[in-house]
C-alpha cells in the first residue's frame, strides 16, 4: 500500500457558515460532551476522565461515541481534528 491509499481525506464537521452548513449541521455537543472533549484533548484516557469527573468509564465511552456520531467521524483523531476546525478546542 502506498501513503495515498492509507491517507484518505478526513471527514470533518461542516463549516459554520454557508448554506451547506445549515442543511447538514450536526447536533450541538452537550456541555458534558464538550468537557470530555477538552479532557481528551488534554491527553487523558477514558479511565482518567472517568476518575476526574467521578463517572463510570462506560459513561465516558458513551459520551465519546455520541460525540463521534454527532460529528460524523469514526475515530478520536478525526474527532479532535473536526473540533479544532469547528473552533471547539484551540491549539
């Protein structure tokens, strides 16, 4: 396999402006999802996030899965990339 076949374009959230963004805009993240997103960005693992927020690991996993579904991505790297592009987290 070549790098071109492995590196496919990343699906991201639509831009917040323009007609396409209004039609295909994903659901907004909840406050808890945004909080967990920030902790993921900080490099914490699910268990660490669960301990920090005093919730179960399964709850963290559910929030992460819900975020990825809302943003229409399939992994955490794509989730963070989409969040950066949408202005939800800053580098």
